[in-house]
C-alpha cells in the first residue's frame, strides 16, 4: 500500500521553452547555489548564476554553464568600478594572437609556386609557435620527443640567418630578429607537412624518404629566401647566398624528421 | 712577383681604427651596429670606462667584420675553386692593396680573389655539420645530441686550426695579421672537408681517396696564403725557418682533417 504524498512541483524560473528546459532543470537541481539576487544589480558578474533570464538560444544548445555565464554577462556589464567584463578585449586580441592573420600567412606558404609577400609584412610569433607545436606533435606521433631540440634549433637558426643576412646586405640591411624568427617559423610549414607525410611512409623505403625530404626542403628554402629578400632591404643581389643559408637550416630540420 | 714585395717595409693592415676606409666607418651599418651595440654596452658595463675606449679596444682585436662579407656569387664560386684546387690557380696570390686616406688597406673580397672572406667558412662549417648529421643518420646512429657534439667538434677543430696559424705567425716575429683574417683562413679547411664528406655519403670508398687529396689541397692553400701573409707582416726574412714552419703547417693538416672527417658518435675520436 502506497502512501501518496504531495510532491510540490519543482519550478525553476527559466524563461525559455519549458519542454526543453526540463532536462536542464534536472541538471541544475543537483547543483547547490544560492538564490541569485534580482536581475538588475549583480555586481559580481561571474557569481550570479541568474537563470531567470536565460535566453532561448542558451537554453537549448549551450552547456550547463555556458548559458548561465552568457546570461549573467549581459547583466554584469552594469557592475561597479572594476573593469567590466563586457568592455574587456577578447582574450585572443589581448594576447596578440590573430587567427585569421595566421591562417592567411600559413595559406600563402601552402602554394609552393607563388608566395604572397604582402601578408607577411607585419611579423608575429604566434603562428611560428603553432607550427612548432604541430611539428613537435607529429614527431611525438613518430615516437621522438624533441620539444626542446626543435625550439633550440629554431632559435639558433634564426639568429644565424639574421647575422648572415645583415652582414651580406651591408650598410642598408634592415632585417630585424623578430621578422627573421617569424619568417623562419612560418617557412617551417613544409617541414611540418613532411613530418606528417613521413608518418605514413612504410619503414623500409629509404630513398623515397630522402627524395620526399628533398622536395619539401626545397619548397621551404624557396619560400624562406623569397620572403626574406622581399621583406628586408639589401638582399637582392645576394639571393643565392641567402638561399643557401636557408637550405642549410631546413636540411637540418628535415634530418630530425627523417632519422 | 714577390721580389718586389720582400724588401718593402711591411704593409700592415690598418688596425681597424675608426677612420673612413673604403668600407666606411667600421662601426656604422647594420652589420657592425650590433657589434658596437652588443659588445660596446657589455664592455662598458664591465670595464666602466667610456664607450670610445671600449670601441677602440674591440677594434684592435676584431677588424671590421663587414669587410669579410662583401661577397657575391662569382667570388664564392671562384674562391671555392681556389680552395679546392689550389694548384690550378694561375694568377698571383697577393692581395691587392689600395691607398685609402693615407693608409694602405686591402681591397674587399668582391674585387680581389685573394682576399679572405667569412661567408665561405661559415657556410662550409654549417654544411659540415649537416653532412655529418646526414652520414650519422645513414648509419642509423643519428640523435640530436650527437649532432650537437659534432658541432662542438667542428668548433674545436676550427679553433685548433686558428691556433696553429696564429702560432706560426707569432713564432716568426710579429703576429699582427687581424684575427678575423686568421679565422677566415682557418675556416677554409671545412670546404674540402665537406667535399670529402659528401663523397663518403655517395660512395663509401671514395672517401679514402678524397681525404688525402683534401688534406693536400688545404695544405697547399694555407702554405701559399701564409707565405704572402708572412711577407707582408714579418720584417725579417729568415728563409729556412719560414720554410720549415710552412712545411709543418701543411703536414699537420693531415691528422687534423682526418680527425675532423671521422664522423662517429664518440666525438672526441
């Protein structure tokens, strides 16, 4: 014999559609939190899990916390003297990472025959860091843990290229180290592709690997020397000499990949 | 040809005083700028003296490095031919000097095939390291640490070569040739080493033929170059001592280059 007792319906003041909000209500009920203050004045933006104003879009697709923070952010703007969350720059901009610029620069090197030099005019170091991490990842997949080695070799080779270019260009050479490192890093893209491809080359095929590496190294060299000569003054009559220096650098990296 | 060079008073290279030369003030330009900036600032902090004193001291030890990088494609090709096949060089071996601002200084490498440069030694050294890594890898023994040790071995070999040349100069009187000249001459040995290393990769046995050839050619090149340097720098001309030292110079190339060319995981041997 069952005893009926009245279970009061648990109603959460969600503004969105009630049907879809049921599942969310279950999830939210498991989380202890204090009843939020009324909507208008929330001085501590992140703590006000104010679900009364969860927008329809957030109720359906966002995760349990995403919707709440999105909703609270729209009220957190009215907060007190501290810099408000709404006025802060997006995180990537503040860090100086511009993904669309990185993608544009990377795509310009992907075409081995024609390199768009204008996108590389302002140098940045975040693209090279992504490419470095990608190279380390592929090397890791091949069983070689070489994070420090590759970073050290990038630094040394960019200093090497900087010295050689400025000495050759003479009085009017104006390559600076930031641009040089940026270019060396971006032109590592073919080596990254080489390391990805060489994961699939069967083990015993020696000469195939060397030929493949040769092609990618030549691609890298061509990209790097073209960019360096076009972006800094004084290098035009020394193209071949600078190209040989770039060739040495990328052969060194390809040695890491092949062996 | 060198009859009229002998009795002349020595024509020392200007010790890099900051005077306008054919290549301008040694400390302007992006190339020397960072030497002045870097070494000057460092030295100023350490010595606590004025910037000019530090600069003049540095210029006494390092002549202007910009001079050694005034090269072009044609110079590089011809110089490599001279270094690798010195007996085929038909012309004379003396450096062309030009009077500039009341002092006699040598023409830069673009105009003078006999002038030393630093581009070829640096590139040859880099090629040596890369070829050494390649040959290690082909024997299955490549690791990045081994490559780093080979780099150190190459540096030690270059240093030994420079010491040898410097001691030769010193023991014959004045060792006043600029240090970077000696560094350049010492680095030319790597060009021959690269040739030998490349042939070792291509076909293993050719190495045993090409290595003595390389030693011989480097020896001849160094002897002929040092002979001119000695004529220019040293006052007294003591024939037999000169010749014995030059012969010793050529003979020492054999063990030195064989040691450098022996690429294995254990870098010291």
